[in-house]
């Protein structure tokens, strides 16, 4: 079974100092999902709740690994062409 510990899954980018705040934020997002996932909010609320839960899962897994985010340093990123001159 895969770990649900946000710190172990998020990797070294979450320092010990940030762990309590990180976990509190994840719990708050999950809590907001519970509020949206009620009959009063209907299908829209259910979709919002699903999106919030998916966001927590993505964050705990270390984020999405998108092609455009491969360059981790400003020096490695391609420079935008200037419109001047």
C-alpha cells in the first residue's frame, strides 16, 4: 500500500519546519471538500469536492510533472524574445 504521508511523498522540498503548515493546508482543503460535497450543493458541489480532493492527492504526490516545468533554474529556461528593437 502506498504511503499517504504528505511529507514522505512530497520529497525533500518540504522541510521539517514547513511540515505542520503543509499538513494543516491539506486538511483544510479536504475539509472544504466535505462542505461542498452535500446535497444542497448538488452536482456542482460534488465536482468542486472532487477537484479539491484531486488537488490534495496531486500535492501529496509531489505535484504534476509537466513538460513546461522541467527547467528548475532561471538560467536553464529559454529566454523570451524582446519585442524591442
